[in-house]
C-alpha cells in the first residue's frame, strides 16, 4: 500500500534502515543526513551530508599529518584500525577481507561505546 510514495521499495527494503535502540553511535542507521532524507527534508539532508563529508575530510587530513610527522620523526605510528574487524587473507580466494574479531556484542550488552569515534 502507498508503494509509489516509498519509491516502490518492498516492506523489507523499507525496514532495513529502521532505527534500533542500543546500537553503537557509529551505526549507519544513525546517520543524521539519512534520517533527514527519509523524512523528506531534502535541503537539510544535503546540508548535513556536506557537514559530515567535511568532518570526514578533516579527520583524514589529521591522520595523514600525524603519519607524516611520525615518518619524519622516526616515531611509531599506529594507523586507524576498525574496532570490530580485522583484515585477513581468505585462505580459499587469497583476497583480503574484513573479518569480525569480536567485541561488538559485548559492548552492546554493556552499552559501553567509549571506544567508538565521533563520526557524526
């Protein structure tokens, strides 16, 4: 019913991005630009997307500058690593893949998101 107003998405597709309580603050369903778009607030969604992209650019430039300084100083530099995944070579395909290493469900159970970066 009213599929034409929902871009002809199936009920499943419409619910995939539904908010869920207790998720990490980095969960993509918490993207403020996405929420605004889904609520039909297009101008605000576009402005918010621009803000998020600029925040990401600044973060990337900061990491690059830290890496460059470490290289110049000869000090160790620990590059960004995902919290709950690690890159491993698939033994069958020999391709690199991100494999879950644990920790998310424990953090969710405790509602301890202190390790999560502020991405939004």
